[in-house]
C-alpha cells in the first residue's frame, strides 16, 4: 500500500491515496443517502394531497420502508461478504434508483407505497461502505483507527446531505407548484448518478467468502422480522388492544427460535450466532437496537410537541413550521458534529469509552427534557446534546462491529447493526404512537375539544429514549477494555 498521506490538519484522514479516493467517492454515496432522507420531509403534505390521502396515511410510508429495511439489510450484508461488497452496493443502489423513479411517477397510493418501501434498500449502503473501507485498510497496524475516521467522515456526509435535501425539497417544491412529479425526480436523478459513482470510482473489496446463501435461514429470519415489524406497525395504527397484532409479534419472536437453532448447525450461516455471542459483539448489537429507539423514533414526537399550542393545553412551544425546521436542523448539526468528533475522541480515549460516552450523551439529552421543556432554548440545548451523542453512535456502531468481526464477516456484522437499529425504531414507533395517542384530552379551553397528545405521553417518550440510551451504556461496560483497537483476521 502506498505511503500514508499527511493531511493539512491533525484531524484529517490519514489514508493511503487509493483508500482516500475510495472514501471520497463513498462520501458522495452518503450525501445521496442524506438527500433521500431529508428531501421528502417538507413535501409530505403535498404528496398526501397529490395522492388524495389523509395526512395520517403518510405513516404507512415509514412503516413499509422500515419493514423492507429490516428484511433486506441482513441478506444484502451477507451477500456482500459472499460475492463482494461493491457488487451488492451497486445492486442496492440500482434498486433504490428504480424505486425513486417509481416514487416520482407512481399513479396512485399503492404504487407509491410500494416504490417508497423499496427505497429502503439504501439502508444497507453505510454498512457495505464500512466493510469496503475495512477491507482496504485491515492490513495496516492502524486499520481499525482508519476505519473509524472514515466512518466519521461518511456520517458527516450523510448528515450534510439531510440538511441539503431538506432545504432543496422545500425550495424546489415551492418553486414548482402543481408539478410534484418534477420535484420528486430530483432524488431519483441523484441516486442514478450515485450508481455511476460507485461503478466507476469504488474498487471491489479484497476478501470474499463465496458459497451459497442460506435460504432456510433467510426464510426463517424474514418470517420472524416481517411478523414482528408488521405486528408493531398495526399495533401503532390500530391501538394496543388489537389482538392479532400482538399475535403477529409473538409468532415473529417464536420464529426466531428455530432460526437460531438452524444457524448454529449451519456451516455458512446467514448470521453467525456464535460471533454474536462474543463479548465484543453482542453489546454492540444490543446498543444498536436500543439506539434505534431514539434515533428513529423521537423526531416525530419532537415535531408535534413543538407545534402544540401552550395557550390551549398548557404545554408545548406553539412553534411555527419554520421553528420546527430550526429544531430539527440543530439536531442534525449535532449529529454531524458528533460524527466528526468520534474519530478525534478515540485518539484520546479507547473506542469502548467513546461509545459509552456517546450513549450517555444521548441519554442525558433526552432525560433533560423531563425538567426542561418549557422554552425553545431548552429544547434546542437538549436536542444538541442528544444529537452529538447520536452522531457519534451512528459512526461508531458499524466501525466497531467491523473491528470486532473476522475479516470475512464484516458485511454481516456491520449490516446487523442497521438491522437491529431498524427493529428498535419499529418498536419505538409502535410504543410512542400508543403513548401519544393516550386518552383524548378533554380540555374545554376556549370551548373546544383538544386533539393534542397528553403531556404524560411526551414524558414517557423522553423517558424511554433516555433510559434505553443509558441501558446501552451499561451494556457497553461488558465490552473488553481493549476491544475494537486491533484487527481480527481469523475466520
């Protein structure tokens, strides 16, 4: 490998030229991922009007995409280990591009819902990118450290893309009234260009296992995840009293038992259960699940709390949509700062301590909501603290999983962090939806009946987010002290 390049500053990425170029191209991929995640948010009301659906039906978009993401990430990540991470990154990008064009030109709600759900293939991009970078840097003594630096830069590109996407979506949507199809073409064009960036600029990973996909394991895992996420989704939509939603969750958990037995007896399992049992791996995957609760579940409650009028119900910020955008923007900026600080912090602390500190930051940020939620300044401070910790965790989890896994299983390990995070988000989406539905407020302030969620529901949301983050910190105490610092090369 070529000599290490020295950056202009002490925090610049010190990678060999070829690896540096790889990171540069992959930053463009994560920028596109951020655009996908931010662009549509200001347009959701316009999309609902275009499709002739109620605003509440927009929830189906998130639910469908979460289910697809939970199903495809473990499979595609394993395929990356088998046939090459670049090949699978290209495949998932092509599918995402096709789905994005489908979103732009879908003629009705159901076609739009299917296309939107299939956009969930982009969730596997970051794990595959981390595996690609780790494959190119693993032979170096500081390979794990270089992977952490690259992960921080990639996540920073992702969060910058979210900001650019949200601003672009609002601006273009306002500039092209009545031409929603044209507005929705922009993400499709971006993902299509992203395909050629990967095709022409990203080399294939060096280590591939070959073999055949574990179809029985795939069937059992897909059945279990589909039942669990579907049950949680319908529980959120139809209420906790829906017996068949509970039955779906129970059946889904039950299906994971034969899946575990099958994987333990398989020579080339879809998910290596023995690897997950190791003390350097299971706390990472548990942390990913617990982190998914807040990072995927807390933003919608934040928005509705901010929009609640305190003159009507006695709490909330009475914020305009512009103020809500500022709140979300501060959170995203916190994510960006946390992602960039993560590799810097690991130079002074161990990766384990940095992970633990990030989890504590997330927990502190949300628990601060309990006493401090009366003013915009208080909410901004809380979200900034939670955002810094969240950004560090988004960057840390896949790189820590890659460092803890054998070289031939980095795709599976990094992909699983996103899969467990997605399941955690689905769990939170259900619980938070039920908590905020609560009991309809019977306040007759002004002679009317309020439809605002009860304050107790928001307190429960913040408590769950804070406690799950602190529980993740407790789990990380069980990680060996010197974990993630050296590269494991044994299969």
